[in-house]
């Protein structure tokens, strides 16, 4: 796999005053902007070609990341004019992705482990999508991923009826087949649900802790 897409268009309203003058992707986390953690994670996964989807104060992100040379990456930029969710953000990169399988990650996901196992599993299983998941020890309020023998069966909004609870870690591999479903649906959840029903979609459990830093509370907890 040679290409990765970073979703960095949103303001991050749950960061409150932190993002009044700065995009979420440039919020400092453990001494570096969030997006630098993501870029270095991608570099360590042997992916060299990256598209960053920008929107809110995107010029600041472009100025900080530049061509990507300092991260040993080749970086292109695509603009999500209206920040209305993941569906349209990923769709902006369709022509750039072409016929390639590709990695997608949000700019607020910090994972200290390697993504190579995720990428290699996606490739070896010949999956249409591979979703990274984290095992939760107790019920959670966020959407969960229902898995049976490695295959993703469905995504649910409640975890109360499940004893083994996997949540979406925010990093996934796709085949270009995903674009058909994105174009035909109104939101990302509907598109991924249809993909799960119609194609071979698998889960990859992460080995190290994964930090989803999308609020002031998350930032304080993770620090």
C-alpha cells in the first residue's frame, strides 16, 4: 500500500477556545502538533504518498507540513469546502487515489504502535476494507464494531447487549470500491454499513493503546 489520506478539515469545536485561531490538526499533544504524530506514524508504515484533506484554517496546516519532505513524505492537499463529515472529505481524494488501496486516518488519532500489521492484514486477506478496532473492557457510548471470526458484521450505536466490545479506532484501509458507496449514500456510516453488507470487510485489533484526541477532556486525559 502506497497511499494514505489524513482527514484534517474540521475545526474541532469540542476543543473550544483552543481552535479559535488554530485548526485541530495543529493542537499540541506531547510536544508536537497532532498531525505531526500522524505523519510520523504513516512514515513508519512505509507509506510515502499522502493526501491531507484540509478545510478550517487549512493554510496553517499547509504551511506547517509543506511538501512533506521533512517527514520523508510526498504530500498533496485537497479542500473540503463545507465541513460536513467524513463522506465528502474522503470523496475529495477520489481522483488522487485512483485504482489503489489506501489508508485513511483522522488527524486526531495518535497511535504509538506500527500500522504495518494493519496494512499487511488488509493486503493478505484481500479485503475491501479493514477497520482498526480497540477492545473495550466495559460498555461505551460510542459506536461499536461487531466482529465474528475476524469479519466485521455490523456497526452499532450501543454496546449494552455485547460482552466483547470493539470500537472503531479511526484508522482503516480501503479498496477504491468504497467510493461507489460514498457517492450513493448521504453519510459515512450509511456508506460503510452498505460496504459491510455487500463486501468482505475485516477487523484488525490494535496491539498498543490508541488515543482519540477530539476534545479538551481527551487531551488532558491522554497527556
